[in-house]
C-alpha cells in the first residue's frame, strides 16, 4: 500500500504542484496529514502563533489518479482515520460574530487532549466519543488556486461530520489526474465548528479512490450506507441550503426515478441538514435511504 507523506505542508488546492503520489483507479492508499494548527500545539504551554505559521488546514497531496479526466468524478471511500500521535489539540480561536454578545476578551484556551479507548479526554471530567472526520478534501480546479480556508464545488474546507469512515465522497474532476488533496482531520467536531477549531489531530487516513466516467457534477456528494447527502456553499447559509437541497432533488430524479416535485415534497418532511464551519456557508442536506424506495 502506498503511503502519502504529510510533508511538505500544502495550503492550497494547486494544480501546478508535482504529484506526491500516482495511483490507479481502485487503489487503496494511506495518507498522512498534519493537524490544522500546523503542529504548533503539541504539549501544555504551546500556543497557536500565526505570526510564525499564518495559514491553517495543511493538506497532503496532490494525488494523481491515472485516467481521470475533466468531466469524470473521483469516488473516495474513507475506510479509517487514525490519530497519528494518540492525541488532538484545540484552542478557543476567534469568536468572530459572537463578540457582539460575548465580548472580544478571549482566553487562548489551548490544550492537548489524549485519545484512548475510543474517547477524547477533553479534561479530567469530560470524555467525548472518538468520531473522526476530515475537515478538508478536494480536487484542484482548472482555474484559480483556492486556499484550504473556504469550500466550493471542488470540495475544500467542508468541515462536515459526514466526511467520515464508512462513507464515500464524490468529487468533480477538473484536470487530468484529478489532483486529490486531503487533511484537517478532527477527532470529533460539533456542527458549525463554533470556534473554527475542532479537536484537531495529525492523522493517517486510509482511502480507496475510484473514477466514475462521464458523470459530471456541479458539487460534492456524500453517500453513506444509510443516507445520501449533497453539499452547497454560499456566502449566505440560506442560499447554501437551497442549493444543496436542489442538488439532492436532482440526484434523486436522475438516479432513483423520483419526479423532482415529489422529491421536493418528501424532503420537506424527512430531509435533514448538516452545517460546516458556521462562517463558511457550507451545508449538507440529507435523506435517509429508506425513503428512496418507490
């Protein structure tokens, strides 16, 4: 099995970079990634220092997938996300819009949390279930070079808890080889990632990458054993919800035989929403697969 290294750290989905690995469709690989804090909080007393490392969310890649062409889709199945160091880190970050109500005198809140026996020990009294996911995953666009800060049709900083083991992401291909990047693993994260910092960890992620030919997508899809999810990203969360639900309706129409207006109706009653980092306008909309049967 090929091993993709975390270094050198990359902070953009850049088609101009040389591939760090070349794989065949259907190949399973392991990808090492540094944590979103670029490894600055490793032990008590450490602080996130953006004067030294100004960027966040380093990703590993690019990974070149043989035969992938513009208009295809990469189907990336996540098998396992393991903590590389047996710990994760977090800090209070920036409250941003919350300062209107909470004030701006924010403590650093930096601390390291051990991971053991399927739990994250946030402090001596609170243990959080270990539920790993990837904050960042995406392909390289054919125009422009997005950073690992926002999300978009290529993927990017989705920060959706469904980007997790057992699920498959469908990512549009814009250039030959796809140029897949991933990183920003979280040991756990609440919906909205309120402080912009989840329980960040360096990780080893095992994935299988397949190519779906001639299946052009306008945005990211996620398929789990029990649900379908589509993703929308806009400056306002209202528009992101509308876009994501529209994409889900069109998926139900194209692949599951639904009339779009019946799909619109059923989603009104059973659809659910997942929210990425609350300032990014990234939303996933979902339907349980049991409702897809006609």
